[in-house]
């Protein structure tokens, strides 16, 4: 007797909500935010404009955009006592551990505005989270490299400020490189939402209990960290290092196909895209442009990645299972060209995904059909039996 519920391991065919935020056509590689194609947004928009679009459903007019940017910009500072929080982390703590912990801790600083039934609180908190995530991320980075924290600068763009907080040092003059700034902004746009992926579903499930959004976003960060999800961008670079040389690619392709070997091609495959991931197509192109414009020249890891892609895409195993490079396959190569260490890649995915998490959370809170998320199960354990005292057990 297993019970009478529909069994759908991994939720491959269960819609957990109705949503107006993001549309994906996995067979045809289509991704729309609020109806706008990802290709157009990546080329023409900015990350904060896309954040507004996701949160509010429409592109902002000039006054609305100015007001939104000003509000986000004016919430970038962290409470000074959070410095002590970072001091408590081990010197080599993973930045995702710090991000997850610190973003959750923000709820301790805004007691008065945690009532999510008030729409003003919801909006204010969304601005705060979008504004403070880069400051927390950069502080985690500085903790990692052992340098003093850099305060946010309100005269810079969202991505320019992030680069400045990451790379400027008190002893040197640092100018934000516009090519790096635009590339980072574009990557954040590409990561901004992806309907009911694992981390977004986690944010919704946590949020469905009525918990505050800082706590729900912390839950999203925790879910994103895994190598099957946002942690794949870090895993791709580690995998390319492990492969080492183009001549080793066939051997690793065979390992990825071997069901007795845990090795899988990181950055390959997707639950929904069964033709191509449109974000990977954009990132692949940007990757070549950025390397050229930054004067990095030929990157052996990019060559290796392209060779791996070429061989995998001609292999029956990958063709039959419709396994293509996903968003994480090439993004790490761009991040590395920007000087970002591998263990920081997933943090950038989290920054990009933040407006999507918030937009989905807001939609859920506003949904009159919303109920606490509570999946059922098919019970496969022991039937009812009687307790025996320990001295009578065999
Ligand atoms: C993201 O959901 C989203 O929208 C996520 C995301 C977002 O923006 O939020 O797009 C971001 O998470 C991208 C995915 C990053 N993860 C990776 O790159 C890790 C490697 N990929 C796999 O772990 C996997 O493909 C998943 C997790 C992405 C998808 O898993 P599914 O849908 O459960 O598919 P599956 O594991 O059941 O795979 C189907 C078949 C299996 O073979 P068979 O049992 O049928 O013989 O394909 C095989 C798998 O073993 N397979 C792979 C493979 N991915 C799937 N074989 C080798 N290498 C791989 N990468």
C-alpha cells in the first residue's frame, strides 16, 4: 500500500503555481521575461531595468526607472555591525556560505518592516535585497582574498559598483573597465529569472509559510549552491582544469557516459531545454567578444570548452538524450576573464537571480489562490508494528 497520491519524482510534470513572470519553450529554445525575448533584453537593456520589469510586469518609463535606480542605489550600504559577522567566518569559507548566512541575517536588521502583508514593506524589502546583495557578495570576496572591504559607490552603475567593490584597493587607483561592466551586466540579465527552477521553487516554498523575504532568499541561495544547479558554473571550470588538455576530451566524454562513473559533463543538459539553451548561445558569443576586447587573446580553457562541446554534440549518447550546453557552460570563462576566482562564480549567479526570486515571491504573496506549499508522498516504509524494549531486541 503506497498511498493514493500522484508520484512525480523531481516534479517533471507538476505545475506548482500559475505565473506571469517568465515563459520558456524548451523544445524551441525560447525564453521570455514578461513577454520580452531574452535576446533583446540582453542586447538592449540593463540589469536594473530588467529587475524592474520582472518585479512590476512592465518596462519602466524614464521617471520610473530613475526612481527605481535611485532607490536601489540608496540602499546599497550594509549595517556596519555586519562586518563582525564576516570576521566570524573561517578564512577560507566558501563565499556562498557567507552570502547565504549574511542575506538571511538581514532580517535581524529590519524588524519593523517585516510584515509582508504591507505592500510598501514588500517593495522596500525587494529594493533592499537587490541593493545589498552585491555589497554582501563583495564583502565575502574581500574576506576570501584578505583585503579590506570597499564601500559601495553611488555614482557607479549596478555592475560598475560591484566591480569596484570587488577589485579596488586602498593602495591603487582602479577604473571600472566598460567592457567588463557591460559583460557583467549582460550575464546578470541572462540569469535574472528562469521560472520554477530549484532555487526559485525553494524561495516560493519557504515564502509560502509567510516567512520574511530575507529568509526566503537565503533559502534560495542555499538551493542554488548545488552543482546540479547554480554551482555548475564553478564545477565547469573545475572540470575543464581536470580535463587539462584537448587530447583528453574523448576519455572524459566516455567517463560522462559511463553510468558506473559519477562524472558528468558539467554545464550540459537541462530539465526543460531539449534543443538549446538560448542563454548559452548568447554567452558563447559574448565570451569570444569579451576575451577579444579585454585583450585576453586565446584562452586555452575556451578552446577546450569548444572542443568538448563539438565532440559531445556529435556523440549519440548526448544527441539521443538531447543534452546541450546550458547557461553555466560558458559563463565561468567570462567571469575568469574578468578576474573573478572560480569559487565566486555561483555568487554572481545568485546576484543575477535575485530579482527573479523576488518577483516570484511577490507574485506568490499577491496570489489569492496561494496556500502553504505542502507536497505529499508515497509511503514505502514499515507497516505498523509494536515497540519492544531494548533488552528484548535481537
Ligand atoms: C541550471 O531548471 C533550471 O531552469 C535551472 C537553470 C536556471 O536558470 O535556473 O537553468 C540553471 O541549474 C542549469 C543546469 C546546471 N547543471 C549542470 O550543468 C549539471 C550537469 N547537468 C545534469 O546534472 C542534468 O542535466 C540537470 C540537473 C541539468 C538536469 O537533470 P534532469 O532533468 O533530472 O535530467 P536527468 O539527470 O534525468 O538526465 C537524463 C539523462 C540521464 O541518462 P539516462 O538515465 O536516461 O541514461 O541524461 C543523462 C542522465 O544520466 N545526463 C547526463 C548529463 N545530464 C543528464 N549525462 C552526462 N552528463 C550530463 N551533464
